[in-house]
C-alpha cells in the first residue's frame, strides 16, 4: 500500500511537468512562426536567432531529462524561471518586434495553470506582465524617436494582469478541488480499514452473544433433558419450556438486528414505521413520521440502514427535541429525509470521526454513493440538520 501511494504521488508530480515540457516546445514553435509570418526586423537579429535556437535545444534536452530521470521538486520553479527569462531576452533582442510576440505572454501563465499551484501561476503571470512592460521600456529608452512607452502597451499589460488574475483563480479552484478529492481518498482509505475492524468486532460480539446466550441455554436444556429422562416432573418441563422460549427470543432479536423481518415481509415503509415507533417509546426527543408506501425498492435494505443510522445519530448526538422522518417516492428514486432541531452537524469533522473509529455515517455515505445515490446535509430553518438520502430505483443509475 505504501509503495502504491508513493507511486501515485510521483505520477501526479511528474505528469504536469512532462505535459509542460511538450507545451514548451509548442510555445517555441509558435514564437518562430510569429516571427516568420510577421516579417518584423529585430533590434539584435543574430542575438534573437541564437537565443531562440538555444531555447529550443534546451527545451528538447529538458524534455528528455524529464521523461527519463527522476522528478525533483525544484524542477517546476527552475523551468518556470527559465521560460520567463528566455522570453524577456527574446523580446529585448527583438525591440519593435516585441509587439508581435504579445500572444506568447498570454500563453505563459496558461501553460502552468494545470499544475494546481496558484503561487506558481501568479508568479509566472506577474513576471510575464511586467517582463513585457520591461521589454518596451528598454526599447523606448534606446529609441529616441519613440521617447516613451506607447499607451496601448499599458492597456496590453492590463490585459495580461487580468489574465493572470483569472488563471490564478482557476488554479486556486483546481487546487482546492484536488485537496478535497485527496481528503475523500483519505477518508475512503480509513473507512476501508475501519470497516474491516468493525466487521471483526461485530463478528466477535455476535459470537460472544450467541455463546453466552442461546448456546448456554441449549446446554442447560440438554442437562435438563438428561434429568427428565431419569425423573420426569412438571417443574422440569416448565424450566425446559422457559429456557427454550428465552433462546428463541434471543435468536429472533439477533436475526432482526442483522436483517429486520418486517423489511423482508411487508416492505420498507412498514419497517421504517416500526423503527420510528421504537424511538417514540424512548425519552429525550419526540419522533414523528411522514412515511408513504414506496413498495419494495431495490435498495430498501440500504434505505432502512440509512434510517436506522440517521435516527441513532439524531437520538444520541443532536440533542434534538423533535425529529421528523420522511419517506417518499420521487420520479424513479426513493427519498428518505431525517430532520431534527438539534445542534447541527459539520461535515468537515467526518474525516476526524473516521480516524477515531466512528465509521457509521462515513460508511453510509460511501454505500449510498456506490449505489448511485446522494446524501445531502442542509441546515434546518428552525435550527438543526436535515439529512436527505436519495437512491435511484435502479441501483448504479443517476
């Protein structure tokens, strides 16, 4: 698992750099085409050509290095700095031809936007903007006939700054989304680990329950049967009957916990009503239900589990005075809603709860999403939380 995670991280670091290396060659080709088709005369023609050739050869060598060698963290900054420096040198050497290279300055910040690094994107965009202005200042000071930087240049620099802000905002958005995806992956990994531990705990608890309850009763019944063979009495048969009844009751309770019989016999709506009725008998909060007959949806076991988990959370953690359960069919899907007027719920603590071993809600979210459904947490207008679970009637469809 550790090697797999390291490999994925290396791939995510290396892949943008490799893409940028190919884009750099395309950028150099665009510079050459712009110069060729515009037919501008350069201030230092030989210097411009030599720098462009060196830039192209260096880009090819860099691409080979990136494709074959290991990736270092400083490669991004080094390559970005070289790009800015080379383009500025080309513009200074070009002189009046700088205006023909303006599109290149627009392409520079865009080429790093997919790196998911707002800092690098902003740095490159600002460097390109002020580098373009610097090239014009150098040329204006050299050319006495010009005297000053044309006003249109300042407008062009403003456009470059606007592009920098837009691309930086885009990169920031992508970085936040990437961080959220990484958080979900971490939660999923922890969830898998905790699910395995939870299953082991449940199996152990079930084993202990059966061993300490029904099994001991059956062993006692066996001893009573041995006694009754030698000395049959009414008291012995009564004791035997009580032991068997207790055993049957315990086994029924255990089976109902694993899979409620009412769910299999009469469907989801009746099972949820029975679940709400059990909570109505408890103290601390008032439970009410608005439950429609939704038949037997394919995901009825998942929906019942959702109702059980959400009701348990509302009862134990929300400090609610009133909890309302709603179950309705809606255009090819079944919608379960549990609303309370308690202290509310912050989904940001979900990862921490999983890390502490509380996997019920995280496991529920994963199960609903795996079935093609969705689970939403919203604020109750009267205070508290409304949790809405929507599962399509056809599992896996959205």
